[in-house]
C-alpha cells in the first residue's frame, strides 16, 4: 500500500494534468477527502511541490482560503540545470534525487532510459558506505551528472 503522502501527491498531480498549469485547492477539504490532518497536506506541499520540483505555491488563509499550485514553465533548460545543480549542494536524500530525475525526464532533458541508468547509479545500495555518507555521495554523483548534461546540451 502506498504511503498517504504519495497518494496525496499523485492526486494533486492528476488534478494538474486536467488543467496543465495550475490547480486551486482548499487545504481542509483535501484533508477531509484523505481523512488526515491538514498538517499532512502541508507536509506534502512543503516537500513535493517546491520550486526545485517545478512548482510555486500561493496560499490565502482564512475561511475562503485556498492553495494554488502553479507548475513553473521551464523555458531555458540551461537555467533549470543551473538551478538544480545549486539546489543539490553537498548532500541530498535519495528521494529528492529521484524527484530531480523525474523533473529532468518530464522536461525532456533526459530520456526514460537515461533516467533509469542515473537512478541505478544513485541508489543507496550502489556503494557500501555508512548511511551518514550516502547522501553526500548521492549529491556528488548527481552534481557530476548535471554538469555532464549541461556540457552535452552545449555541444548539441
């Protein structure tokens, strides 16, 4: 069974597919729909719908409040690669790295096959290291991949 956070994320993304650029939601109604606390909705929004993942969230509190999730159109792939490179920093979780790969694929910077190969190289089981070092290794490897993608883009 999928974790609730994954289910909420998938639900919101499905709504966004209907209206390609944005969706407006009411936090309490969404929480009621999934029979969870509004803080669970906040968690999903804060971790899965960030600018790094290609989204901007606008919200208005109060009785008639709403949450508007807007998909950022990426007109310049060089800027996107720079932004992702800077976001990675010196440490990144495997989950965040997989979301970046999904974004690269959705923006057609990498193919599905390339994304699968990159994911295999980033898996925590790829190198036997203590858990504390795996996020740093993942970040270094992903940053190297992003640099190579930027070089490839300039050569094309």
